């Protein structure tokens, strides 16, 4: 029997199906299992559970929990050096009258408070006091225990001999006209450009006074940068400098700018926080005991 030829449309469709199947086979063979599209299809993205409200908005800790955290993270007692300067950190209840009761106990024992900084913390019912006093260790220890007996006081920590981070804020207003005009600046409220012309020598012209003013301004600015301070205000006759540093560094800065003429100065008092210890798992216990038993403070040694 002779088969009739297939219609042209059927032959074309059959050829297209073969070509498409071959191309599909080629794509499947060429696609790699490590490609991004195939990997995403085989490993669909897993959705993490939604964060609870306790994680996004945690409840604020209570004063008791905050005090327990501070006491737990405070390092062991520092070295008892022959230093009469003691730093007391008082954790007290945030209520009226606590400051007067604490200062009254120290005054009753004859302590002169060198520095006292008090402010509330991140906990609503907790305030923190940093007190710097000078005295013998036994007397300060008795005062510390007496402070802890107060009802609104949670704990009193003595940071003497600890490795501390000490900071003090200084705001100082310095004259840029020169030390000879400081007395007149304190007694006068008028603009001091006329003051320079009135009190300057006869040979001092306004241009020379202007050059001298800018020279003082440049010197004070460079000195402030060396101490990592900041100039917060500049006027025609004075400038205000802000410095946050250790108390000894603040004292050194004040001595250096004193020849320029200090009009006003305000210091916040010292704030202190103990440094967190760094533990090394590979360090032996003998090396740790040697480090803890060393009585030499490297920061007090001379250079070199």
C-alpha cells in the first residue's frame, strides 16, 4: 500500500516539536546545579519567625537589677596604694534629700569633698554619685559603710587602686585681646573693640590690635586641638573652649591658657567608670597572679 504524504502543516509542527525538545534537552544539560536560579528553586527562602514585642521593646530594668549588674561587672578590689585620694561611687535611689544626707555624713567625719557629680541613670529610680575625697583608708572605709547603711543608698563602691576611665568636662572663657585687658573686660559689658583702642599704647594702631587679636585666637585654637578640645564660641573679645579629659590633663590645659587671661571657668567634676578586664584563655594562672600582684603603675613612670 502506498501511504499518502502527510500534510505540510503536520510536518512543520513535528519539526518544531523536535527542535524545541532538543533545545529543551540542551538547556537542561547546560544548566548547572550551582546556578543561582536553580539553587533558589531547590532551596526556598525560609522565613524567620516574627520578633516579639519583648525583643523590640524590652522592659526597662528595675533599680535592683541595675545595681546587681553593676556590682557583678565591677572588678575585684584594686591595689591599696599609699594614696589618700579615694573615689567613691554611690548608687542611690532617685528621690529628694539623698544628696544632703550623703554630704552630711562626709562633712560630719571631717571630709572635704574635692569633687561630686550626681545625675540620674538610664534607670528611672536610680542615680549615680561620683565623690572624690582625701583621707586615710580606715576613715574612708568607715564612712563608706556608714553611707551604705542609709535607706536610699543601694551600694557604695570604693574605686581606689582600680584601673579607671576618668573624665572631667571643662568650659572656659579665654580672652583673645591679651592679658593686659582682662581686668577691663571683667568690669565692662560694652563691646571691647573700643576698649582696645582706649587702653592700648599710643603706638598701638587698630590694625596692630587686630593682628594681635587674631594671633591670640590662632594660638588658642592650636593649643585646643593639641588637647583634643573644641572651640564652641568665638566673639570679638573672647572665646569659649570645651575640653573633656582626665583631671590632670584639664589642670595642665588650664595652666597653659592662664597667661592669655581666663575670664570664666566651670568644671563638672570627675566621673569614673572601671575598665572591663580582658581575659585570655591561653594565659596561665601564674602570669595572671604576677600581673595582679605587680605594685608598679606604668603610667607614673618617667618617659623612656
